[in-house]
């Protein structure tokens, strides 16, 4: 940050200009988690270190995932002079003018602006071609669809990732961590600590911290399971498209197949084979909901030889067929209330 001098010769800081591009269906929590720590940092430090603007494609209001409309300070195409721009979006955001909007993101990146994304905002950045060869924090519930659509990106399980001039955060709490990190670097650690304490937020997590995920049965977080079960799940996760035999997995985690069966039943209520199948179906559901891939391609990607076999297990697991599930997501988006 370049120092400036006030009229009395006192050194002052050049405000950091933060643009927050919101696209239809964006999560409000990510927006709040970006703005509130910056606001608090200004107040605690007695400076205007940060200025922020809410930006939309056209300058019109934008509807959040909760159906609440947010007014914009300006349109994306009127916003050139910024230090950082973060995209907050759902994975399937319907842009008013995708070609122009994605072109504007590419132009800002060429100008040296720090570009980032929160939650589903990684999808528009990927479609702009800005993620190829970069490490990207992708929320676990979007990971399968993200990998399928952007094979040249490097998705990370970390809560947040900074790779050159690209900054990504997986969810609202991770956005708060990312802003705390910015405050610590651009003001100082004492201000960062006080901001965290204002909001009773745990101290800033590093890029080394992985996201917490629910277990496949949804009964607990996956990192709370016994060690043999956790190791087996990691093997399952590496072999979604090419299923492995449970006996081979048991040998790899150094227990008998019977011991592994008992450990899974005690920890999850499911046997290892049923748990593995549920993991594959959960990944299929991500792709059904957040990608445009055909059901045949999705079935192949999660280890089924045909869409019919996947559909049978999918309906049993989720109560709807993959096609009905996808149509339900699309119907919700179409019927979402419009801004007043």
C-alpha cells in the first residue's frame, strides 16, 4: 500500500478499493462476511483503509439465494479502478450478458486487479478462463461439478486459497478468514485480532486448513470418524469413477474386511459398501444439480456402467430420479421472486 501525506505532513494510507460483484442467487453470508470485517477494521484503526462497493452486471438490484434483493452501487462495466474484485454467485447464475461480463472479468485481471471468488463464484471465473492452472478453493458440495467443467483448474480442499493474484474462499466463514488475512497484512496483526474478537470469530485459519465435510450418511463430520474408517473413505474418494473392492481397501488400511465392516457399522450405521455407494451417489447429485453433463456421462463419472443403474440407486437414496432432481433445481430458479 503506497503511503501518502496529508496537508500537515502526516502519513495516510491510500484506501484499498474492494468491488464485490454479486450475481443472481448469490449467498448473502459471503457478502456480509466480506464487508463486516473491513468496516470494523476501519473503525478500530481510525482510518479509511477500505472502501467497498456492491457491483452488479447492469447496476440494477440483484436477488440473493434467500430471495432478498440487494441494490448496487454501480455496474461492472463502470468499475475500472479497483484493487480487488470478488465474485459472489451461485454455480448456475443466469447472467444478463455472459459474454460481456466474462470479458470484463478478463480485462480486470489483465489490468493487474486481484480477482477472486467466494462459494459458487468460482464458476463464473472458470467460465472466464481465469482459473486454468491455478489452485482454487471449491466448496465440497460443488466439487464434482467443478472438476467436470474445469479440468485445467486445480481444485483444493482448503478453506481458502491464494495463488498469485487469485483469491478464493469456499464459504462464508472462509471469506471472513480471507478478509482477516488481508487486514493483518495491510494494517497490522493487532487490528486483525481485535476485528476477530469483535465478531467472536476464531482466529484466522491458514490455507493449510481443510474444509469440514459431512460424512456420507450425514450423521457427523467426516473428520470425527475412527481412523480406519477415515482412511478407507479417503481411498473411496480417490476411486469414485473406478470402484475398488472392499477387501482391497481393508488390506490397504491394515484391518480385516470383517473389522472394517464392524467399524463402519458402529461409526456410520452403514457397511463400507453401502457407504461407498452413497459417496458415489452424493457426487452424482452434485453433478446433476450443478453441471449440464448428460446422465450417461454422470453415471460413468461415478462408476456406473449405465444411467439406468445409477438412476435406480439415485431414486432410492434421494426419493427422486436424477432428471426430476435437475428439473426441480431449474424450476426453483425460474420461480424465484424478482426484485421489486
